[in-house]
C-alpha cells in the first residue's frame, strides 16, 4: 500500500544552465542600462527596478516551492493516518 516516492533532483547540467542563463540575462540588462543614453537618475531608477524585480522573483519562487512542499507533507501525513487505520481495522471483529 505504501509507495516510496523518489525525490526528484535536477541534474548538474540543468542547474548550471539555469545559473548561467540568469547571470547572462542580468548582465545583459546591466550593460544595457549602463550604455543607455539617459540621465544618471533614470539609469539608477532602472537598475533599482531590476534588482527589485530579481529579488521579487526569487521570493515568489520560494513561496511557490514552500507551498508545494507543504502540500506534499500534508498528503504524506494523511496517507500515513489512513494506512494506520486500515492496519488496525479488523473486519472480523464483532460490533
């Protein structure tokens, strides 16, 4: 009845690709803002906006991951309770 769930992990190549992609994207935006023909305060505003967007994206990803992990834990607890009840149940016991 109980199924052992395999923990899914990303490969090293996938992790590297994600990190490199993030670094390239952030670097490209930084270079674009630096070379933009605008006043310094406009470039500073855009830089702060990019940093804020980046931290917000990390926070959102963490919240989504935490919610998913919490759902898995609740599901495992419910499954364990059900298995315990079924194991303790004796269908031949007199009522």
